[in-house]
């Protein structure tokens, strides 16, 4: 029976048996109480199909999750019991063992996209291993475009969650139960590869970081699995959470796919086969549409600017039927991107949306020297910006053209006079990447910083 929810159509039924004391119940209760999601955002599909998952027959609030059956496969969706809301005391006093370690620091919080990794199933003696796992996972994530071209836009933090036992429940089989800080467990909702955690506990640890725009939970496991949940960003202020096995080489693809939802606001491009024909309104997500190639081109809608272009995921941008969980009635930009099958690349419209997502949190231009600060003529002013951006320098509104493109300047060299008066030095940067064609998305790709210079 086809079930439709707030953002997906799932082939799993929603009926639940009367609860009984069993390992499955304990795993579901202790661990599946929901991961906040690296959100499956598909805003359009959400509009078409409702706003929130319904409660289960027992009246318990539920949460939508996306799971992955194996490397290179299409994801699936199901509904699990939602986490209990955090108490006031828990919000005020996050987990006491959550030591924070900076892994990557590219600039001040607020000018970068801050990614927070939290480990589960790591004992106190294994926290150094957790930090090494974070570095390894981040290296693999940033090897994929458009992350590879924009690594400088990110800060990465590791938050230690100390577990009493090493490993996670459900690994290697459903009989394995371990006492961990976040309650991570495979066999969530009786699905072996669905790796759930307690979202309330995740929120508590994430609150320890200086900032959190995206949260990834790494489970101390070699077993393939992970999850993405869809309805938390409005509650906690960051774009979502993903879970993945730390020591499985293919599990990193789960996190990358999920950031397509959370950061890129991209819909899933797969269907469930025999899932019927979509008949709702035009989706809001950038990568699914009811329009044909001719309609997009004539009406200047969706990815018409990319039509006919060769895409990094292979093939040519067009309109390929099937997507948004429907076999018919919705079209996707390319045959097989990462939003359809794990292990693929983002297609051109998806890559554009991801870059726009990066710039929702990060600035194209940042500096360790706070803007507005009063400087002397001999002070150094360094700035950071992506390779695709260029910086220009101005003194009192006039460009110092000889310094165009320089990432460190000294006001004296720029031509700031020593006349005893205050002068303004301004840096302006524009990201000229050809991966973003939509003028509306290009607006955040420019920024400026100014400093006052005195005698």
C-alpha cells in the first residue's frame, strides 16, 4: 500500500502492532527516537503532500526518516517514533562531557558554515580515534564537488560524547545492545541499515559547539548504514543532522546525499516504481518539476539555464521522467545524480543549489580582523575567499587597482595618507563561478568589509 507523508511516498505501511517487550522495541525506543535530519527538504513535495507526519496508531508523535539499503542503491523512507522534547533543564545544561575540538578553522563563526560532528559508541579512551574519524570523513566529503571548490567556507568542530561501551547496538546483528551516549542503533524500525539516534541527546551535545549549521553523527561501527531526518531545522536552528558509520568507506555518501536536502534544499530524484502519477502543484525544489523541456525553456522556469549542457553526473541536462518518489508526472534534470543514486555526482542544477546553500550560512569574504575595527597605517589586513572569487581594495571609495586580487594588504601601501584624518579601507569580493547562473542565487555571492584607519 502506498503511503504519502509530508515529503515522501513510502512503500512501508503505517500500521503498528501493539507494543511488546522485545529487542526490537528497545532498539526503537532507545535509539530510534529520531535523528534530527540532514533534512530531506523537498519543499515543493512537502507543500503538495502535507506538512507533518501523522501520529502512529498509539498516538505517539512520529518522525520521517530516509534510509539506505546499500551502497549505490536508491534510498527509502519510513516513519519512526519522534524524540521526546528536551526539558528546560536539558536545554539549559547540555551534556557535561561534550568537550569541543576545532578540526578545521577557516574564519570567525558567523562568516563560515559550521559543521558539527558528534561521535557515538566511543569510550573516553577512544576520543582521539573519533577525532581521526572526523578528519577522515570530512576529507572524503570535501573531495566531492561543490565541496571541493569551497572548502574554505567551512569550519568543522568535533564534540566528544563519551559512551560507556564501545560500538553501537545492532552491530553486528540485532542481538547486540550497547550502552552509548546517543543511543545509536541499527535495525531501527526493524530495518537493518537504518541507523537512528536520540535527537534530544544530539541537540544537547550540538549545543556545546560555538555554532552549528549542520550536524553529523558518526557511529563507531564498520557496518554500512545511516539516516536522514526531515523535520528538525525549524526547531533547533541548524539545517539538520545525518548519521553514518564512521568506519564504512561507503557510508560517507549518505551524509553527502543528506546535505543535498539540508543545504541544497533538493528533492529526491528517485521514484518507488509503480508509485503512480504525481498530480499536485509545481514543486518548489530546484531539481524536480512538472514541466517538460519546452515548457521550462518557453516559461524560463527551473533549470532552463542549464538545458542541453553536459552534467558532471553524466549525460545531458534535460527532463527525465521519474522523481520526487513518483514514477510519472515529475521530471528530474539528469538520468542519475547523487540525489537519485548514492555514489554519483551532483548534477548542474543540484550543484548550483548546493553553492547557494553554502552561501546561506557563509560569506564570500571574511577576515580575522574584525570589520569596523580602527587600524593604523601599518597594520596588516588579511582576508579569505574562495578561489573562484576576486577581491578589490578601496581607500575612501576609490579602488587601489594595483592591489586587485591581493589577499593581504597594509593600509600604507594602499595609499592611505598620513594626514591625521580618518580614512576608510574597504575590501569587496565577488564569486564569479560559472556554476551559479540564476541571478537571484548570485546575490549572496558578493560581500564587503570596511575598516577605519587613523594616524
